[in-house]
C-alpha cells in the first residue's frame, strides 16, 4: 500500500494550489480519505474528509469555503483544491486512508508554503 502526495510548492497569499494523492495497493473507492497538515512547531491538524462513496465531505472551520476535497476512483487519486491561501496554511500536507478491515495508511507529505 502506498500513498504519494504531490502538487505542493510556494504560492503567494490569495493564490491556489491543487494537491494530489495517488493511491496504490488498495481500492480507493472503499476507503475514507482525509487530508491533514502539520505546521512547524504545531500539532497535526485535520483538514478535510471525503467518504468512501464520495458523496459527503467535511472540513474544519479554518478551511471551510476555501478548500475542496474530491476523488477520482478511476484514477485512484484524491485531490485537495486550496483557494484563497493564507500564510497560516503553510504546512506539510499529508494524505491518509482508512480502509476496510481497520488498517490506515499515510503518505510522505508535500510541503505547501504561502508567502509573499
């Protein structure tokens, strides 16, 4: 099982980025997928959730209305569209999968830096 994030980088405040999480070794459509982030010196924060059917999404207030999680089961990929980025969104972003049977998996993370 492997999760590989990509799409991070340096962006100015107010800009946008789209992160991708490519999954292998399991059927993405059966998993609840989440994005988390960890800013320097801070605890890991939950950022977004999408259910296995893809019909329900959830966000904390800090990103609601700016971030959108989606999935393409045919491509075994989950996305995080991030708009109106703020400096406080700077963090390493991680993809997480909860698969049937009780196992869960993490990606290696991708750095997002919001700075002028």
